[in-house]
């Protein structure tokens, strides 16, 4: 067993180089980790063991296809935002995050008075009507812990790239 | 597999995917196995060859169904990031959007229908570089932004289930 301290782990420069190389997209080759290793000057086994370690400690959630919802017929992408009692937002946020129609659920700070919302839930649907039905479901779940909400539809994707680490 | 689609343009409209494509979009969400030949492994599970898996994924990338096959990171695992929102007058939005999109720290930038109409995600190796980038953006655009840092991520991330998207494909 390799001793591994999850809480303290910070990816080192080699880990960062591997992440940077995979973020832009894995090579679609027969041995993609070998291709990656070659481009980084590492051994394939090192690349695989580091990727495994980063998945085990949670730095990488998964290496997978990143779908474009628009191309899949999921045309409406509504960012629902909610003003939920601080005392209940964590408990309720967990429940919202488990709904099938929600791809992401986050707690974020309020910035009153312009921004009263502290819970974000990304809702996807084939149409705005479908998104609104999902949002109604979330509203029922939140009940009187929620004081107001809004849905922000995306009208245009201006930029989407993989993560850039900069520096 | 080529018979699954008549033209690239039709793919986005009609979503005519075969069994392999649907299985790939769903099952592949669980992740690429960390073995020497991961596409062969996926093929074995789905009962097809390695070449068929690679061809289908290449096609997904080519027609935009999949933006990339890559690592999804836990927020904050590497560097620091934030979601920022800006309220920009309609007639100035192109200029401001271009400034924001040009920043290397910005990896997503959306226009949304709201008073806060520009939403972007910025990431930097550390806190001071991120704050500097946000301050630069405010200076260059001339608008203040809301810095909406992640407080808690509630989503149990098991991969986004595309089953219902496939169902949609059948419906249409």
C-alpha cells in the first residue's frame, strides 16, 4: 500500500503537467496513456499510476467524454438560482443535487442587494417548458425555506475551453 | 456506423444514434479505464471492437456531440477559481465579452438573459493571481463584477446520465 494523505495532497508539477495534457482532450489512439506519456517524457505506468492516484484522492473526478448538451438535443440550459435560509441550505442543497434533472448544484455567497441568491442548480431540458417543470419540482422540494428564485437561460456560449492552469 | 447518419448537419438535428453510440455516451461517462488499451476494454464490455469504439468517439468529437474526452477536475483541486457575473448594457456586450473571452484565465463565458448578463468562470494557479485577473477585467471593461466563489458543491457526481437524451433521440 502506498501511504497517501488525501487531505494534504496537492498535485505536484508532474501531476499538473498530466492534467494540463488531458484537459484539452485525451488522444484517441489505441494506447492513449502511452501517447500521453510520450508527449510528456514520462513512462506509461507513471502516467497511469498518477492518474489513478488523482482519481483516488478526488482531484480528478473522472476522465470521460464531456458532452455538449446542445448537440444532444438538450437545448434549454437554465441556471436556477435560489434564496434559501442559510440554516437549511446545505441539507436542501444535497437533495437538489440528487435530482436527475440537475447536473450541478452549488452554494455560493449572496451579494445583497443586487444578488440575493445562495443556491445554484443547473437544470437541463429539451425546452424551456421542460426546464420550468423541473424548476417547479425544485421549488416544491425547497418549500418555505426558499424566499425567491429566478431562472437564467443562456442565450449564447461565448467561450468554452478545457481548464487552463495558466502560469 | 457511417449509415447512422446521412450528413454531419443531420446529426445535430435528428440525433439518430445507434446502440453503440448510445451505450458509449452513457457508459463512457463512468470513465475511461486506466489500462493500457482502454478503448479495447470498453469495446469488450459493449461487445464491439476497439476500432469501432475509437471511430464512434472520433465521430462524436468531429460533429460536436462531445467537446472532448478529458479529465473533469474537482473544483479547487488545482488552483483556485470562481464564477463571476457582470451586468453589461446590451450595446456594449460585444466589446466586454471579447475582453473577457480573450483572458487565458477564463475557460467558460456565457451570455444569459438577465440584468447580470455575462457569466464566466475564471481559474488561476493561486488566489493572488485570480484576484489580479478579476481586477484587470473590471478595469478593462469598466464594469464591476460579482465574485461568486464556490462555498459548497452538492452534486453527487456519478456522471451525467444521458439516458433521457437518448430517449429524446427516439422521440424525434
